[in-house]
C-alpha cells in the first residue's frame, strides 16, 4: 500500500521523457521509477520487517505447539515461566529484539535519505503499463494467490466453528451452533473480554483523537526542533516491537519509584496506557495529513473575524480536519481492538482481551471455541469495514456535489 501510494505520485511526464530518449522498459524502471519509488518501498519493507519481528499471535499459534520459537514467543515463555531470573532473561532478549527493530529503521533511513519524491503531486491512478493479452493471466494469478492465502483460511476457520468436534467431516449431521452460543452466552470470560476490548479500544481511540490532533496541529503551526524531537519520541514505541514495550511497562509500573507501588500493574488501566503509548503516532500521522491540506490562512481569517480559540476549532478547523481525524480514530480503534502482543504480557484475571481469550482457548485445546469467537470477530470487522466504505463513498459524493 505504501509503495502504491508513491507510484501513483510519480509524474507520467518523467517516464514519457525516458521513453522518448530511447530508454527501454527495464532501463526506465531502473533509472526513473525505482529511485522515485524507494521511499514507499523502504517504508513498506520496514513495516513488514517490524511486523514480522513484533508478531506474537501467528508464531504463538503455529510455533509453540511444535517447539518452534521466535524472539517474541521466547520472551513470552520467559516471562510466564517466572523464576528469579525470568525478567532478567526476558529483558536481555527484549534489548536484542529492539536493536534488530531499530536497525531496520536505520536501514530505511539510509535508503531514503537521498531519495526525492514530490508529495504535492496529484495522485495519478491511470494505467501506466497496459498488460494487453497478459492481463487475464495476471489477474487469475493474483486472484488465485488471494484465494489461497486469505479466503480459504477464513472459510476453513469458519467451517471448523460449526463442527460438533474438531476433525469431524463437514457434513450436515456434524454441524451445530452450540460453540457460538457458548462463547456468547455461557462463557463469562468471553463476554468480559469483548467488553474490555471495546472499552480499551474506544478509550484509546478517543484519547488519541483529541490529544493526537492537538499535537499535530501544534507541530505544524509552530515548527521547531523540540516539536520534531517530540514526534520522534512518540513514534519510537510504535517502531519497537510490542513485546518489548509490554515488558518495559511491566518493569516500569511494578515499582516506578523504590518503595512506591501505584497499583497500576495488574489492572486493565496498564493495558490502556500501553495502547495509548504505542498507537498514539497513528493518530498524529493521520491528523497531520488533513492539517497540512488546510492552509494557515483559514484559521487566520477566522481569528481576524473575532473567532476565539475554541470557536475556531468547533466551527472551522474540526470540519476541515475531520477526514484525517476519523481515519486515525478508526485505525487506532481497530488496531487496539485486535491487539494480542502487549495484552499477552499485561493481562490478569478480569482484564482479558479478545485476543487473549482466543489464545487461551487454543492453548487449552478448545479449537472449536477459538474458531467460533474468531469467526464472530472477523464478521464484525468486515461489517465495520463495509459501513466505513459506504460512509466514505457518501462523503465523497457530498464533496463532489
């Protein structure tokens, strides 16, 4: 996605100029397209790299049962194993994981520091390279890839949720609704987890919406070295793997000051604080995009006409900033709602989240219950995405009218 957004902003004129100067398709790609697309490629590569280092759910589900460990699951096993040196070993592993993540960030900076991309160019989504007769084959390959990697696993998961017992053939006499009934009505932990996840994601999203938008506005309106340094500090927790942040929160809030225990550790509020710290930058970046598209003269005109600070925000700025603000809110909410890495370390009895409950079901061998709850969550997310897409289309039509 990051690469695609950059490719859309590469002016066609540059490619046409290379073509008219005798460059072939390969030379044009190597000399023109690739250097200009490097920021997006490096950004996407870094995101994939950090996500791979940070990911806990996939290696926990697939690796732990087969004794295949990665750093994130190994840190988790050290922490839950307790013992006198458990946190010390986990801290050393977390430092190693953080070094690897920061090395990836530094590599991205080295790649893009000399790259130039015109962020003011309008996105051109027209076809650059027509495939001609090769298009049906290319589309078939892409759809086949998506079918195997996305659709079939979700259908397999959903079908397992309807089976009376895991491993039975998918025939009519083996189907039942009882697993959905169990996770929604009979299992108190699931109801508490859904409530906790909704509350934590909603509160984190609302806090980041207000504070993140205000910070982005201040950062753009009053540019300074201090603001740039603060933005870097805000972005650091997101660049670090979630397992590192979770362990840091434990070690910090068990006893922040020698002899003083604030009582935050072991509560749902520590998870909330961790969500805010980790996902705050998502709201800042989303709000920054909208704020940069609104000229300073708009706010200055409102000030000249006597509008006070809060009046300017309510009547002028908020309506203009709302697209980016709502995008950031949705991104923070959805990311926090489905989060597992931090929650796996910080949860205690009564503060379980949806990811923790699904993981616990699977660890206990209740595959049909874990797939039932997972199917419900996937259906809810798809519904929210559909509604969001519909609202976005309505908004665009309103703007065009």
